[in-house]
C-alpha cells in the first residue's frame, strides 16, 4: 500500500461512469434494495375469513381445557389425541392464511394456538414413550 491518501472524489467519479455505461434495459437487474416492494392488497372478505379461522382455532384450543371425558388410556386417549391434532391443524391452517394475508395479530394468535396444541400433545405422549419419570400406558389393562 502506498502512503498517499486516497482521492475519494476520483474513485467515486469512476464508479459513476461505470454505472452510467451500464445498459438501462435488458441488462443486469437493479440491486434488490432499489426494487419496489409490491403492496399486498387483501379484500375485506379475505380478512374476515382469516379472522374466522383464527377465532375457530382459538375456541377449539380453549375448549380442550374443558375436555369432559377421561383420557388416561385406550380409545378415549386416542380420541383426545385426535382432537389435539385438530387443534394443531386448525392452528397451522390459520397461521398459513394469516401469513399470506399479512395480518400480524392473527398470525401471532395462530402460532400460539399451534404451540398450545403441541403442548397438549406432548403432555400426553411424552409419559407414554418413556420420557417422563412416571410411565403411562397407551392401552388400558
């Protein structure tokens, strides 16, 4: 390296000349930062249906805390796990639609519903696969 200071005006002028010589159309694409971001337009019906899905998922997730049947083992356990799978599917369904329609609060609630469903599933499955201290059975004796 030389000990002389750089002449930034000359270097920037050379860069400007190179940019000016670049083809305007059909050449290289402009850098990503200069591309305009397309605005997402969402109809009122789409917003309503997304919130309807989120609301149904929330109601289903809340209703799982009031499950009226014993779910310790056997057929009742499998029915309960099917309902828990329904919570996860409803959460994922509303998560995907709220993501595509750019509805932040709806997306956050949908992710929370999905996580709640996974917690409910883990609470029943992990003791039966040997992860917890107390081992539970899948089928009733």
